[in-house]
C-alpha cells in the first residue's frame, strides 16, 4: 500500500443526555465525528440535524428529508434519556 493509504481513520457516534432538574427538561445531543472533526449533529432542542462540513450538510439534508427518522430521533428523548434516567442518576446526580 502507498503511504497515503496507511493512515488510521476513526468514525464515532456519540449520544449525550442532558438532564435539567431531574427529568423536567431533558435534551438529547447526538454527534457524528470523523477523524476528530464533528461533521453533523442532532440536537433535540433544535429538532433536526445540523451539518458542520460540506459532507455533514449533505448528510443533514438527507436525514432531515426523512420524517420517520426525525420522528424517531425526537422520540428518543423519552425512549433513551428519560427511560434510562434511573440508570444514569447514581452517576450524575448522587455523586459526592
């Protein structure tokens, strides 16, 4: 292989649940990262995907054009974050 093709590439997806005042206000942020650069993100407060690079903008347009995908992501605040609050609570709220 040539030297240009021997690099290490990393793609990562990270989901974060932010709890404010227990489960009264919950925010889900899902980030897509390639080689340490975030290229697209879903924020439940915004309600749709936002692209940060040319490729990310293309992905965001594609994913935002799917009502089923947006509905799923908006519901994930309840099905992922609120549902698992009791699991997260000992690590986030009850820390001393």
